C-alpha cells in the first residue's frame, strides 16, 4: 500500500511541474502581449501560438495598454486558475505523503 501512495505522490508532483511550466508560458504570453513593442522579440509568435489552446475562452474584449499592447484578461484568468490548481495539488500531495509515512509505523 505504501508504494501506491508513493506512486501517487510522484504522479501528482509530475502534474504540478507540468502545470507550473504551463503557467510560466502563460505568464510570458501576458507580458509579451502587454508590451506591444515586444512583437519583434524572437519567439514571440511561438509563445503566443503555443499557449493559445490552453487559454480559457472568456470574451472580454480588447483592453488596450499604454505600451501599444493589450491586456489579455483570458490568459490572466487562466493563470489564476492554474495557481489555484497547483495549490490544491500541493495539498493533495502532502496528504499522500502523510498517508505513506503513516503506514510505516
């Protein structure tokens, strides 16, 4: 039974790492879109296209920024939900760890 909890911990940790990397990419998207001058940065289109499928379809309209860009509220909401998901997964992983260590006694 202990190996089951350890496997669960490893699986949850993997999901946390993947969501953290996705969160970083979405944060990069928010920053790139916010500052319009960053359109010339190498990799701009790749980051925007890579993160597009993961952004929640929230219709908010365009929010222009004073930096010739736009504030992507949909990406911000998605990032907030990813942070909440990571928090819940972290608590779940902690519970699995306690169960695993409790079985040793």
